[in-house]
């Protein structure tokens, strides 16, 4: 199977999943448990993505100092309730400076 076939199939699947979200009746989304899951699922997925990007390199674990300290700097910025752009720039700057140093 070609890479482009996989890319197009994934794009079509994402589109159909988004379309299915519009077809869910409003009464289903008004249920408190469903609403809670819908609100927390994007946060959980984003957190998982950030952690995987911080400690994985391809298909294996990679615990190097610049990545982990950049992740830590971003975590501290989030803890201090900094704006999202400041969080990203702080994490990237710490990781970049440490990569230059090591």
C-alpha cells in the first residue's frame, strides 16, 4: 500500500469522524458524564502527545537532558499560568540553549 493511500485514507477517516460529531443528537451531549468526557478528552490527548514528544525518539525512549529540562521549563510556565506562546517559547529556548551547551 502506498504512503499516499494511507494519507488519503486517514484524511477521509478524520473527516468522517468530524462529520459524525455533528450528527450526534444534542440530548446525548447534555448528559453530565458525556459532557465531562467531551471536555476532558482533548486535554488528555494533548498531554499524552506532549509527554510522548518529550521522551520518545522515533520508536524508542530518549531521556536526554535538553528535552527533559525543556519539558520542565514548559511545565513550570504552565504551573505559573503563563500564556501558551510563552510556554512554548520558554520550553524551546531552554532546550535550544542546552543543546548548544552539550
